[in-house]
C-alpha cells in the first residue's frame, strides 16, 4: 500500500471546515462572541456579580435609584450601572437576570424539542391517521399567537419558574414536530431506509439510528431561533406580571420594575436590562441565520 504523505494539518482540515466557514462572516463571529460572553456571565453570576441582589440583608433602601457610577451609602462599593428601587446593584441584577432568562430559554427549548422531535418522527415515518392527528393538533396550535396560548395557560397556573417553562414548552413543541415531520417524509422514501427495512431492522432502530440523524441539521437552526423566541416571550410575560416571581427577577421583570420611572429620569433601571436582552436575542438570531446558511445546501451553494 502506498503511504500517504499528506500533512496532518491537511488531513484534519475537513474537521474544522465548518468553523472556518462560520468564521467567514464577521457579523456571525461578533454575535458568537457576544453570545458566549453573555452565557459565561450568566453561568458565573453568583461568583462575578458585585452583589447578591437576592440577599435582603445586604440591601439598603437609602441606596435606591442611585444613578450610574454612584458610591453606596457606606462607601463599600460603587454602583457602575446604578441601583433600582430596592437599592439593588443593577449590574448584579442584570447578571443574575441573564442567568434566569437563559436557563428558562434553554430548558424550555430542550424539553419542547424532545417532545416535538418524537411526535414529528412518529408522524413522518408512520403516516396515515397518526400523522393526520398529530399535524392537525400542531396546526391548531400554530394558528394562534404564541403569547396568547401562554397567557391562557398561565391564567390557570400561578406565576413561577416551573409554570412558565411548562407554558413555553406547550408553545414551542409544534415547530419541532412540523420540521422533523417534513424532513422525515422525504427521508423515509430514500434507498437507505428501504434497505434498512429489507434487512429486517426494527422500526425503533430505523427511526433513531438512520432517520433521526438526517433530521438534525434543520433542528439546530430551529432550536437556536426558539431559544431566542422563548427568552423574548418570557420577558414579555414577566413584564406583564405573569412570569417569574419578583424574588428571582429575569430581564423582563427588571425592565418592568423601572418602567414607571423611565420618563422621570431614572432611565438606567429599564434601559440597561433592555440592552442586555436585545444583545442576547440579536446574537442568537444572527448565529442562527449563519447556521442556516451553512447547513442548508441550497444557501451554501450560493
């Protein structure tokens, strides 16, 4: 056998081809950097935040609504982004609010993806009445605005982290079901699926070993977009007072806390959490658009 004298870097190049293509877009790279920075800040919030905004013993009402850059009453710390109506450091509150918003968005998206992918695979592979039943339920749900469904569900459930995650799961699963079902309808007629059936493989093995991997590329894009959508919807519900409890505020609740004094000159209480929310959602959408361009063969060829 003739030995291969190709350099090791050339042999490893295909492994990093996707990252190289992703890095070709400066906007996507900038969005990815912002997304990573915000995610790391949310993950390390208890350790990097200057103050624990949930510790009532460390709050002083005399420090309420201080403008950015003001020192605390005892001079122990300086509030770089000011304080809110309870005397909480806004920088610490934003970092902890990021933690809650990202946790709700990711957890609800993962759970909704598991449910939607399972139902979509069953509908696309089995077809017939099962397919018709699942898709009609999905069509009925998708015909209503997401926020309306979430508001109706939360009207029967009390506001809380668990309840808002459940409401977001109920809103999101249909997107995954329709995406996987449309891909499964195409893939199930291809030769490799017919060959697997001819070999006598079980339905479970065909679906999860052969069919599911070919449905993953569009799911990556949908999941990234749905995380951004879930964070935005949670922020809207929290702003309306139907989201997370006031003791664990997310970005939406932080914006609501300062909305009444926004036009009284206390802009920082609402504006800074709003900027963090916009950066997070925009970064997720830009990364999702770049992933769609790379994972869609038609867009990639262009």
